[in-house]
């Protein structure tokens, strides 16, 4: 029989029943119950618990006063499961230990903690289905909310359910938007018939039907309002319809009803309720200790229990989350402070120093250096646990309790830095305003300017970011030259994203300023890179090659710190591209990706994956490149961020898939415009140029290539220079070789000084397109020879294609067929469909019969299965694959079984043998 509490909720109950049945059957589910206060979310959770017989059930409730204590809610949820922590992969176990303050070798990335939690839930569910309930999720601390929402998005085959109850979507409430991407059930008021039935269940006796109708209408059918308001309403309100209507929202009226019931309790009972409300852990023993500290008798809980507001058994539980809130905020400020002071006194400083510091801070009535110093120590512990938001919260509260101006500035600056690193940019800006409220010396002024510039770059990667960073570097130069030089390098990096418009302002100024600063006697890799970049910008590419090569050697050194690698390897990879150093690029991109994976730095992974994807594309390994592009999508989906599309765009362009490439270009340009990234149209222009050259649509290719390089006064390394190559081919094959001469001269300016086989091969192929007769053939043969010494198979195949096309036009059919066959076979083998079709058309024009290629295995595996199959072939275990793809080992196991069935193998060894045979 449906209980009164879920009267009129048949559809919602059906959703919960289906969830329970699915989890019993081995699936996993996540669900968000969303609605305004009092609408019945908690009652539906109770219904769910009743239905989930045989499940292991763990539950927590978000507490507003602990909103900034990183991982506090997650710790409460996972505490009963910690015996399964040894089952986790080492890197995840270390991350979870660090987050929970149990000791860790490093500060973990928050998403690595989340992955560890996913694996922990999966391990626990091996014994019996697991149901995790999170009530009042909008008040859960941000780190816990993000970790659990992450786990919810990655659930598949673990027999785990995570159900959140949260307020209706509201940007002003912290946790209401963090569940994006999870199935959502909107809980609304009861239908009129059911609302009247519920109201009559607590109002025995005859009442005016019009009055009942008014109450139902005013409460909008919200169950808690229907149940609670009559308890505090007068007969005038209910009987004859003479009461005046309330102007307050329903949630306020429910809160007022609770407050009225609380006000009717004896003073000692109200103080006892306040002590329970201030402690979110729900530990009865701790509550009794606090009561003793406050001089509250043991019988003080009885009136609250009799009023139906509180129960105490193995845990302290309020009748509804709104009761806790009503109790806490109904008390005076001094009553709340004295309660927090009592909590701080009874807490063990060794076992839980951070919560003790938090309560001591809330108990302070004015500036208190002792408590502020304790908060500062808690902030440092939060930093080592990877809790950036908690670090910022501890430091921000320490600022409020600090009286001495200089120390207050120092702590505000540290708090701003922590808030920035945690992604709380608005909070960081407010804290910077506190720093700027007092007098600043040059050092602090420079630090503030640098922080504001970095926030601006993170918020909007437009052309203003280089100028802001340049201003900060100028402030720092007089007292911290090392940091100033790093900031000049940041300016150059910011200009890379800002695109062509940034080169006439910030980048040149940074380069000139950097050249005026002395290089240290023992230069760091970043010093060498800055010097090389500055020379390139001020004197041109040829002059910079020696110093840039020195920087490449420094970054290849095994002693390079992981911190420097994670921060700068993306820029040194671009440098390797600019110097046409393919082997160095492969080495550095692999190292960058490995460091990002080992550090669990989700923020760095998309760029690291993109760099590695470029290497695979150059090598003609498009399936591997597509797998990495899919991984970028996987990570973005897992953490709920916008997907960087450049890797997928690289793959689509070289595959020659027009609809996909054009769509990705449009989406990439829209995203770049939102972020202010001027480099977006550059990348999409080059990609479209490759696409249209592969399809033989040369006018469109020339136009796209010109978009990617035409606005640069001095060509940036990488894509803009590659666009010259596409422009030369498009113009020459489109019958307008004269237009390509300027582009060829610009290309030679960078290929000749670099002098590698890659550079000279591309240069020779481009020269051939604009040369006549014997000279052209000599250049084609040189291009094939040079590129044949490299691993860059796509460009080599294009050299064979262009040479074969030239031979066919010279009516040398047999020689043309030989070159075109080589090109066609290479393109087909690499999956470069557009270029393969272009080669096939040319072969057909020579009279060749084209053998049709089939791929019997195409489309058998999903994108994620293809990723997992690749990693299995590389020898990774299920836990290692799970860590890399942000899924649980059990989900990997489920996918591997499907892969075996689809590919007709029975073991990992057979899968590797099959791949080697096909290769």
C-alpha cells in the first residue's frame, strides 16, 4: 500500500522502483530528485530506502555551515566503507587518503579523488547492491558534490545507485547545478485531489471547502506545507475563511511553522537542538559532550523528540533538513558562537584539527590571531589534500579574524591564490580587493597584478590577457626577476591562444622586455625557452633556431621537474613543431601526457591528449589519434566541462570527412569566440584547407588556408605555417601558382634554418608545385626521399600523390601509376578517405582498375570500446584502464567482455595477436 507520505506520487515512485530493480539486476543508476523545500524529496528518499531491501544503504545530508569544508560530506559517506580502500589502484588510494586527511604522497587532483570514490563504491557493491543517498545536496561541500556527481555520470555496471535530493535549479545555491548530466526528476506540488486528502488527514472535522481550496492553492500542493501549516494556524484561519492571506512564499511559511514549534520548547531544549544543528556529523556521543560543556541537562532532548523534531539512536536525525536550518538560524549570533566554541573545545585536536578550527572560527566574536593561525594551518593541510576550495575558505575566514594590516594582506593574497586555483574566480577577485584596500609595496602589487591577469586569461582568453600579464611582469621585474621572466613567457603563451591580434601588442613588448633582462648564470629550461622565443619575435626565425634547440634539449632532460613539465610542455611541443623536430615532438608529447596522467591533472589532460593526437595524425595513425580525441570527449563528459574540439578536428580533416569536419569547425569557432581565443579560426581554417585539398576543391582550400595564416604579421609556429603548405598546394593545383610565390618564400624562411628532413621534405614538395619540368621532378624526388626518412606517413603519401598527378599530366602513365598506387595504398591503410579518393580518381584517369578495399571490422566497436581495446593491447590492466578513462574497473571488465565477443577472441593475448596481424 502506498504510504500517506507519497500520496499522489505514483509516477515518481515508479521511477524509484525501476531504479531499485535495475540495480538489483547488476546495472548502476544515478538520479536527482529536484524540487523546492517541503515538496516531498526527503519522503521519497524514505520510500526508496524501504524499497531497497537487501541493499547496503549509506546516507548523508548537506549542511550549510560546512559548505566550504572540502570532502567533509564525502568523508561521512565513505567512512563505513574504508575497509575496502586497499582494493583501489595505488594512485586512487593515495588520492582518497589525501582527501580524507589519512596521509598522502602528493596533493591530488579533485577528479582523481572522484575516480577513487567511484572505484570504492564499485568495490563495496561486489558484496551487495549499494544505495547512496544525499539529501539537501545543495548544501554539500563543493568537492564532495563534484566527486559524487562525477561518480554518478560514470556508473554503468557496478550495482550502485546514487540518489541526490536538491533544491530546484538555482544559480544562487551552490550544489544545484553540479549534477548537470545526471537524470533529473522534477518534484512538484501534489495534484489538488491528493493535496486535499493529505490536508484532511491532519485536519479532522468539517471545514469550509472554500478554505480548504484556498490552503491547497496557496501551498501549491507542497506536502510539508500542507502538514505543518495547520499545526500553527488558528481557527479563524481555517474555519470560516476570515483569515488574511499570507504574503510570504511557501518555503518561508514552512520555515515559520517550524520556528513556531521550536519557540514553544523550553529554553534548554532549544539550546540542545542548536547544539545538534551545529554539528553535521550526527554523532550522539559528541552531542552529549557539547551539552555537558554548555551545562544542558540530559533530559533536554525529550521535549524536542516529543515535538517530532529530533530523534537520537545510532545517529542524531532531524525530522526534516529544514528543521536543522530553522533551529540554527533562529538562534542569536552569540548563541551560535557559544555553541561552536563548545564544539571546538570537545573535539580532539589530533583526530579532527580542521573541523575543530572551523568551529573555533565560527565561535570567534572578533579578531583572534590564535584562531586565524590555526585556520592557516588547516588551509595548508587542505592544500596537501587537494582541497583548493577548503584552503580558500579557511584562509578567507582567517582574513576576517586578522587585525594586523600586513598579515591580513598576506593572508588575503594567499586566499585569493587558493580560490583561483579552485576555480572560484569571483571569490578570488573579492579577496584581491581586500589586498588592494591597503598600501602595497611593489612585490605585492606585482603579485596582485599577476593574479588578476591569470584570472582574466582563464575567464576570457582574448587579446587583453597578454597586456595584463605584461603589466604584472613589469611590476615583478624589479624585485623577483625569476618570476618576472616566467610571466614574460606566460605573455607569449597567452598570445598563442589570443591569435593574430595579440602579436602587435603584448608579445612584442614581452619579447623586448625579456631581452633586456639578464639570463641567470644557471638558466632554467624556461629561461632558455624565453630567450629563444624572444629572439624569434624580435629578430625572426633563423636567428632563434640555435637558442630554441637549446631549450628543446633542456626540456628533454630527465631531470625536468614534473611541475615545470605540466606547466610548460605544451609550449615546448609547439616549439618542436616550429623547428620541424618530429622525433623530439613525439618524445615531449608522450612525456607531457604521461605526466598529466600520473599527476591526475584533469585540467591538463585535454591539451596533453591533443598534443599526442597531433603526433599520431602526423604518423598516419588515425585510429590511435581518434581514440585520443574520443578520450578528450570522455574526460570532458566525466567532469562536466566543455570539450576542446581541436583533436577531433585534426582527425576529421585528415580523414576527409566533410560533414564532420565542417560541423567541428563551426563548433570549435563558436567555443573559441565564447572564450575569446583568436587561435580558434586559425585551427579550423587549416583543418578545412586540409579537407578541401583532399577533396580536390582547391579554391575553397586556398580560402580556408588564407584565413589561417593571412592575418599574422609574423607567422606563429605550427598551424599558421602548415597553412602556408596547404595554400601553396591549393593555389598551384587550382591553376593560380602565381598567388603561392609569396607563401613559398615565407615557408622557406622557416624550413631552411630548421633543416630537418621533415622541413626540407615539405619545402621540396612545395617548390615542386611551383616549378617547371626537370626542376619540378627533382624537387618531387627530393621530397619523397626526405619525407621517407621520417615517420610522417601522411605527408609522404601526399608527396607520392602530387608527383603521380604531375607525371600523369606529363603523359607518363606508367610512372604515374606507380606513384599513385603507392599513394593510394598508403592513404587507404591510414584511413585518409578524402586523399584516397583523390588518388583513386587519378589512377582511374591512367586506366588503372582500382581494387576495392573493405574493412570488415569497421563500426564493430563503440568509441569507448575502441579506446579500451587499444589500452588492452598496450598491456594495461583493468584498474589502469579505469584510471585512464575515468571509469571503474568493473565497467572496464564489462566492456572487455563485449569487445571479446565482437572481435571473436577469448583473451587479452589473442586481442594483441590479432592487432599485430592486422598491422
